[in-house]
């Protein structure tokens, strides 16, 4: 079912956005949307904790659950392995995961084409004496995807809204593409993430149902932070396999990890493999791919 659309101010055209940003409110067509939702109904997202026995919390911090269930495609960046964070945090962070379904492959190919047109053109921009784009690294392609399920956690029979993401940066090189389904999200770029400091908003917009957002370049990737301030609580919810959770928005964030840094589970060091084995076993219950990954390390059942 298409989410009901009440009146909204027109979304800004890409040409009217600040340099380095792209937005298409109607990127996902009706048939593609239906195909994505049918595929999502087959997934069983998992809840992750931020730390693990071999990757304990830093001094002064405690173990915590992430705010929402997640799924990854292409490679899985488990929270307890501390994600992908160049230049030092590149090894044993990205575990090979399921490929994109055909409908996402098609949409990603189009998003890549748009991104190459926008950021690759900077090869010939004034002041670029190196003869190459600093915003489009060699070999760039959108080979990793975080699927975030936004909504409310069920606690004691009541809904607790957790549909937000705090200030952060994406450290994977090159442009980032984001697809949204469901309730609108209020997305902001901010100039500070200091605890207790008031974040100065640099740019903000609503991300609509069916939209594509792309951002890249030094300004939007390195100089400022971004966050999801809130998600609308109007409209329908998604009947998905998100246990103890009511999903009203789904976001696909596509990034690039150099292929050499993506490793099969069987090649993880023992400590890292032990820390994520429980997650792998959860995933393997419903995924042939992860059952095979466990078996390759001698963990099949």
C-alpha cells in the first residue's frame, strides 16, 4: 500500500540544493516499491549490542543495545567490531554478507550513475591540479548497505519512540546514497557533535517515502556531521519481522568499502569471530548465505 500523502511543501529540486547534495523525492516507482516490500518481508533483522567480550566498552561507558533492528547487505559491519573507520579501522570490520536483491541492484546502478555524474565531474573543476576527483575514489561502487528499521520499541506493552540517529559521520570513502520508504524523516547536517553543545544546523530537509538522497565531497562528508532528528508518527506501519518493534520507516544507506577490506566470516581472527558468532547463528536460522558462512568456519549445525 502506498503511504497516504497529505499536503506537503514541494521538495527542493536538486539544482536548488547546496553544491554536493542531490535529492529526488520520487526515485522509487510503485512497482519497485512493491518488490522491495515483498523482499523485506522475508528478512529477519537482528538487534545488536554495541560491545562484546573481546571488544569491551571504553572506560566510563556501559554495554548498550542499538536503538533499532538492522540488516546489512554486501558486507555486515557489526557494531561490536567498531564499523569501518579509515585510516586505522579498516581490517576485520566488514564481514561478507548477502548480495543485493535484483530490485536494489537496479536502483543502486542508477544512483551510482548519478553520483559519478555529480562528483566525477570535479576532475576538471578549477583548482584541481591533480587531474582526478577527490570526491570519487578509484574503484568506488556502492557495495555495502545498512538497512535501518525506524520506529518504536515495545517495552512493557507500550511503544517507546526510538526513531532518531545522533550526529555522526560516514567514514567510508566517496559519496553516500540513501533510499527511504515509509514515514518522512527530518534529516539535518550540523556543524558540531560535542556533548552538551548546541549543534548549528547547516542544512536540513525532509526525506520522503520513495526518495533518493546522495551526498558527498569534503563539505558534506568530512566537515559536518549528519543526523536524523525525528521521523513522522503519522500513517501506516510495516508488518515486518521486527520483533518487539513497530516499524514506520525503512532506510537503505549505501556506501563504498574497498573490496580488499571485505572478508568472509571464515577469515576473521578468532576473537572477532567469537564476538559475532551469536549474530551469525541468528542470521543463519533464516539465511542460506549465513548458514554457509558458518559452515565454512566449522560452525555449521
